[in-house]
C-alpha cells in the first residue's frame, strides 16, 4: 500500500503569507491526489482534486502542484478563514489513503 | 442538492458489532459510476478510509480492517450500510459517509456531518 506523509504537521503563519504544505508518497503514484480542509467539528471540504484542479467555489488562492511522489498545496495570501487542518489523499485501484494532516494556525 | 447523513448508535460495547446507515439524496446508486464510502476519524487524529461500494455492487475495503467490515446498499431506499464487527475502544471515532466523484478523480466531494461512535463498557 502507498503511504502518504505530510509535512509540516503544524504551521503558524500570518494573514497575507504564502503557505506550502507537502505530501510525499512512499512510491511514484498516479495523479489522483486531492487536498481537503477540515475545521473543528466539521466534515472535510474538498479543495483540490487531480493534483491541481480547483473544486468549484474554492478561492483561487488555493493551488496544487506536483507529480511522481511529491505534491504540494499552496495557499497564497493566507486569510483568517484558512485556519484548520489540511489533508492530502491519494486514490489508486479502489483504495484511498490520507496523509496525517497539517494544522494551520493564524498568528 | 446532494446530502448524506449518518445514523447509528453513539455507544457500543467492546466485542459488539456496529451498524451504521448512510442515507443520501440528490443522486442515485443505480447510476453508472456512482459510489458511496465510509471514512472515520478518531478524536484528534487523521482521516482513515474504511470501505466503498459502487453502483454495480463492486466493493472495496481497507486492507487493515477488511476482515471486520461489510458494506451493502439498498438502491431503492438510497442508503448504504456499514457493519464493523468486534468493536474495540480504539475504534472510537467520528464515522463519515461520503461520495467520491469520478470526474474529480474519485475525490470525496460530498460528506455527511459525521456521527461519533464511542466504544466503552
């Protein structure tokens, strides 16, 4: 099974900052990589699918990139509402794997 | 409008079997390419995918939990049922049902609100 390792596990940034979260797969993968934002007590919200496609309604300050075994989520111009925990998720052959999460705190 | 909602017991005893129901609307499990799955999240921990069922009855399970899980569907009633046997306190978690969408690379685009299940004697 492919394992997804996310880092950092936590980060603290200021409004307006550019933030990058990395997700590394244990082996080269396909491009079915997604990113979610989760706020306390809520279900995750899909932000990015297929590495770089923005889900409808998601602000354009969220962006995804990467290939092979390393993928990144970038939040440009961090906003107060962007606090929460972010998860990457990989899909392959009817199996889904999530990363351990990155908690984003606003300074 | 697509909605999903989980229902089931909030408290189960160790060794018991957990049965959770996901009732959904806004799509049909008789439509080609459509599926519903379950994901859980222990308190303060990461998401973990559990099981998935397709419109054509294809099913898949987390390898680490496969022996304990069964997923079924009732297309006419728009519901999916997950059973997990031999529950243990480490299975205490919020259980979500969700829909993965083919166009989105089978990313989970719609989620239920989740239901917290506590395993304790």
